[in-house]
C-alpha cells in the first residue's frame, strides 16, 4: 500500500521544518498551527490562537464530550478509550458548529444574505446564541483580542454584522458565541473550514482528559440513570 503525505517525511521533518530546529524554540500552539496549516503563525496570530485554545479547554461536566467520556471511563475503560468517546461526542450541535459556521462565512456574500438564506431554509444559524449566556463572554474576549492583535479582518466584521442582522430578523437574543467567534478568527487566519473543528478538538481534549482522570480516581463504577428518572412511554414506534 502506497501513501502520499505532506505532513511529515518520517525522518524528523514536519511541514518542511526539522523537529530539532523547533524543539525549545516554538510552543505547542505554534507547532499545532504549523502541523495543521503548513506555516508557523506570526507572534500576534499566536497570541490569538493561545486565547482561542484557552477559551475552548473546558466549560462543563454537562456537555456531551465530557459526560460521554466520564460514562465510558466509569465502566472501567482506559484513558484513551474514554477520551475517544468524548471526542466522538463532538458533533454539529456541540463543537462542530465552528466548522459549519466557518463554511457559511467563507461562502457568504454579505451578512444580510447569509442570515436571510439560513432563515429561509428554516435552519438555526450555527455559532450564534447560547443556552447559558445572553452574550458569551469567551466570544467577546476572543474577538477583542483578535482586534487588538490586528488579526481581525473581514470575517470578524462579517460575524459582527451577522450578529446584528440575526437579532433584528428573529427578534431574539442570538449573539455570536464562542463557536462563531472561533470560526470568524480562523477564517481571518485563512484556515480552511474543513479544518475548523480541529481547533476545538485539540483544546477540549485537555479538559476531557482531566475529567476522565477525575472519574477514574474519585468516582465509583459505574454511572447509570436512576430508575426514577426513566419513564416508559407507550405509543407508536
């Protein structure tokens, strides 16, 4: 079986850079960006990426990626199996909105037509609105840092204009959330939308690992629903 890869040569070269020339000279964020995109980020870009990774590391035990991982760990599975379960729980409605939002941004003509087309299809606008926050503080901070570091460009502008049009059209409080903010920043960094979800998976894996370890060390096996919380409903299949 033959393979072609542009990532590494198997002899210490990653994306055209020798590993020994990178060790001790670049941080994890820079290395991750190089491996994913093929280039090292500039210093101002690194600061924004650092902020993005920090914002996405952890949010709650209640979210699918964490609860799934802890349930799998509670059954006596290994760290890697439980973490894999958590990553597999990342989907369109949890973490995956970054990818869908980035694609919409990259294919959009302008904010108004973007919002109109999404609403005409009777779909939810990915990257906007939040179950907990009226205005997601992580999104606010990330966009402020992107502006300060001169990374914010036409896509951050588009994200903000989309926020205004969406709230106006729906009459609801649907401000840009961390997924939408990440999508906008990644687009301004020229990251293809197909790679966007990776920028959530990488930091969130750290949080998942912490939860899996906590489950293994401090909790008894295994987690299950309480019978009182389960209701059998008769009816059509």
